[in-house]
C-alpha cells in the first residue's frame, strides 16, 4: 500500500467518523426535542424538521471540521489528549453554529434547549471517543510496523541522538530511520547508518527513499548548513522538522509541533495537501476516473481491437514512471509504436527535437499510422485512467516522466514537481504541449504545484477538452 493511498484512507476515515457521529448526535438531539410529546424521529421528519433546519445542520457539520486542516504528517506527533481537545473544539463550534443558525432562520426544532443540550452532549462523547479509538488503531498499526514513514537525520550530535531516542521510545509515531547525514566526527552520538556528508544531502535524497527529514545540527555554528539542507528539502518537496528559529521560505509552509518533549518547527512543501480540499481532489480523481472508464469502455474496446489488428500484441504500453514523492509506478498507455521502440530509441537520440532531458521527435519513425492518430487525438493517454483509479496518478497534475528523463535533471529544484500526484493533464497540456520549451514546461508545473486549488483543477480539465479538440502540439 503506497504512501498516497494510506494518507487518503486516513483522511477518509476522519471524514466518515465525523459524519457518522454528527448524524447520530442529530438524531439524539431531535429525539430529545420531541420527547415531551412522545413522538419519535420519524414524526419530526414528517412535520417539524424543515429544509432550513437541514441547512443549519450542514453548516454545523462544515464548521466542525475547521480544526482538522493540519499539515500532512503533523497528526502523528499529537497525543491522545490533543486529539480529544481538537474534537471537543469541533463539537463546540458545531453546536454554536447550529444554535445561532437555528435562531436566525427560525427553525422549529433546532433552537430548543433540549436539542442543544442533547446534541452537544452526545456529539462530544461520540466524537471524542471515536477519535481516541481511531488513533488507538493507528498507534497499534504503527507499533506493528505498518503505516511507517522513512526519516533521514541530518546531524550526529546530541540533538540528533535525542530525536532518535524519542522516535525509538515512541513507535506510535510510525517512523523508520534510514540513517544520518553529517560530516565525519570522532564519536558520533547516534548509531545509525552513515549515508554521506552534509554537502552530499541532495545526492543522498536522490538515492534513498525519504519521506521526511529531521535536522539536528547546532543552530549557531552550522546555520549555513541548516539553511542549505532546508533549501534542498524545500525545492524537492520533502517535509522538514527542526528545532530552533523559523527560516524565511520561498514556497513551503511552516508550522510548530513537538516530538514528545522536543519542540519542532515543521516545513512542509506546497501542493494539494490536507483537509477537505485534499479529500475533494482525490474523490474527484476516483469518481471521475471510474465514470470515464465506464462511459468510454466501448471506445477502449474499439481502440484495443484496432491496435491488435494493425500492430498485433500488446495493446497496452507499460513503462516505469516517476510519480508522487519520486515513487516509481507502471504507467499505462495505448501502444502507438512498433514493438522494438525502446531498443531503437538509442539510435534516434541524435534526432531529438526537444530541449532539456525529455525525448521528442515530431515525425518519429517508430510511430505507426494508427499510433500517430491516437497521439494527435490524445486517446493514447486514456488507459492512465486506470492509474488514477489505482491512486498512482491524479486527473490533474504534472505529467509523470520516464526514469531516463528524471535521471537527466540538472538541478534539484525540478524535483519539487514530485511533491504532488502526477496527472493526465496540467497547465502544460493546455499551453501548447510539445510546442512548449522544457524550461517553460517545468515552470508551468512548479507554478501549478505552488498555487494549487481545486477550482484551478476544474478549470484545467475544461481547458483540456478544448486543447484536445484543437490537437495543437500533440505528437
């Protein structure tokens, strides 16, 4: 189970739990409000509970989630009491919104004291208890070695030893330490695997799968090294935790948290991150991909038969691509080239018409007549809906690149595009595609990553339809 899917399931479990407890508490509150007349909930639904009352309930539900939008990864450090207090604040805010809205809208059930008392009491018990049970389950899973994140320690002195000790004493945080990076010293305080010098941090991150970095260098004597380490992680979209003062950041976001007794400032990269916008994006991905696969299934079958008749097997082209947080996944496309296209690529390197590390030839001799039509209409990309449904990709995001192209990146900042899910379409696709230079392409990707919004995703999807119809830059 990959990191993105696990994170999605955790967020979805929060939403399901909150929605369930909210509905149960509403039932209890309405029942209490109707109790003096001896009527049941069904009677209230038939007569007393009107549409405006439902609007108040929905507003309270939205308000009660306002305290959930913590940056990704930060909830692991919270204690059970912190989760309980967060849930209690959610309940207080939801009750306040419901009470105020009921008074303003003149509802017949919601403003009553019986409803408010019963609703608040039951929701408090259900949500606090549910959140504690939920976190207990996550803790049990992490202590059994599930749902782990890979951490890298920058430093090897007493500060590093303290962080390592806290992580080892608290397996419920769910971290596996891959090793440490620091300049050689006679007696390092940590007994982890040494992965390289401080100046080699970018190379270490490139070679080692790292989810988060803990910086534990002395602030006064190694300020420049700390700043370079933060910049390295920031430009590659990797979350950073460190003690000390907050640094000036270009695009990442900082928040304060703690690792047991150790205060931390966590710097998290930009992109679609957490809370309701995150859930809505991933829901749009899954529902949209499933719907399109169902609606377009006759077209899939027709294209598959055409490829089989004109080019033989296989119908699908499978290629390893670099995705979210540099995880490698298998990307699917309809085959548009001859069978030995990969082998012949080395022979055509001198004909590459694209600047930068990508490989593009407008009249590629390996492309078949049917393949050229599929590329021109962008239908060769349709099987990537399967990747979206599996959670490897999003409908909107930077295009996933082959391993060859990523290996030729000449600056670490390009890796920030991997801090979000790759997509079938993005700003590059609606801005000329292959007619756009590599530098402009990357700048468009990074601008999307740094300024993501759900509304922009919808806009790009609509613009993609227009770009596909025109077919400009598609080859």
